């Protein structure tokens, strides 16, 4: 059991890599490029409320220029990445510099935040680890290791692309200590993805309680810190969810985490702020303000993912 309850925030920083295997429209890429302003606003908000968050960064964003290639980009990535792949995993990667696919300029923004932020990995090429060929997963993680070392960034935390957990032995061998797992949801066994998405939306519309979690040690010796709640974006049908619901659900989770001495693990992408941006930031600020008040009362910590390996007991 944790000494105190805790809020942990993890951010999937991926830009265009989030949908590298799905064709983008021009207007969608324009929205991706606009995420830099969101990263800057998040950094300022974390400074204001003295939040140490975990930024899980796609490793390819650390490159400041395209690598030369002939037939395929990054030929050191074994193909196919996943069985039955009908087109190359990197088919959209442009030959020229494009801020949708490169983000080394984001690193100093995050590193300048006080208190110090944790920078973890979100893989290098945003591949699905549950489906990826072991050679592709190994090459992906090796690229993460190389580029984190070049930028002198420790790499002890990992967020799986699309939350698809796999190849934990490779993560262990690389030195990863903590990863974000998924908490089972009551609708997971419905076979239809459309039905699952609808039921997920209804949990937000009707304010279902979000789970608190504890760090779990896997058979590989890693710490699994499962998710509690996605800070839902406001695009499409998600706009039907009142912002007050998100605040109430998150704050209720914080209160239960403090009472139970467990963790409320909130996560999101910067892209979750691209629609109705100011309202989304107001939601997050309300949650951070509540967490800050609880920290002042001595009943809640605000910790990055990696601290759950260092300072908190892992549960078998």
C-alpha cells in the first residue's frame, strides 16, 4: 500500500506517429503540427501547479533531420513489422523535414519545466507490441536506447503504443522498470469494437467511477502501473460529454485514491486538447487545482510513473 494516495499523469507524445499506419488527410496533419502550442501550455500548467508528469515520447521525434534512405525508410527496422502487413509500416514518413514527424524542438520545452519532468518512451516507431515480430520490437527498442543515450535521457518508463502490451522480456532486458498497463473495463468482452466505444462513451456521460490502481510486479520483474482514466477529447461524439463530468470523475478518483492510499493514473495525448482547447485546459486545471489542495493537506502525492518503482511497494 502507498504511504499516501497519489496522482500520476502520463502523456502519450506522438504527433503524427499515433496514426503512422493509417493515411492522413492534409487537414489532420495541420492539426498535428498545432500540438506544439498544446505541449507549451501543458508545460506552463505543470509549472503553475508543481506537477511532475511522465511524458512518454515516440523516439523518432528526437531526430532533428530525416535519415537518408533509398527504397525503404529506416531499413534497420525489420519488415514486416506485423504479420500480414499489406504496406510498409513507415509508408507515410516523408523524405523531407516535417514537424508532424520530427519533434526534437519539443524536448527543451519539457526539460525546462520546473519541477523536473520524467521523459519515458512510447516506442520508437509506434509499433503495436502485442502483434509485432520480436525482431521488429527488438530493433525498435534498440533505437530508443540509442537516441535516449544521445540526448542523455534516462529510459526507465514505457507506455505501449495504443496500450497494446507485449514483449515484456525485451523491455526488461533494455532496463525499463515501469510500464503503463490497462485496467480491465466491464465492457471489454463485447466482441464489437463499435459497441465497446459506445459503452466507453456512456461511462463518461453517466459519470461511472474511474478505478484507482496499485503498482503490480510482473513475472519479468517489471512494474505495471495500470491506467485509471483517459482525459477524453472533445471531437466527434465525445463533445456530448459535459466538461463537468470529466472534472467530477477525476476529482472523485483523487479522493478515493487518497482514502484508499492507491493511485489515480490519468493519461492523455496532446491531441486530446486540439478540439475546444480552452475548455479542455480548464478541465485539466480544475483537476490539478484539486490535487494541489489535497497535497497541501498532506493526503496526496503527485508522482511520475518512475517513482512508483523507487518509492512505492509493488504488489504481486
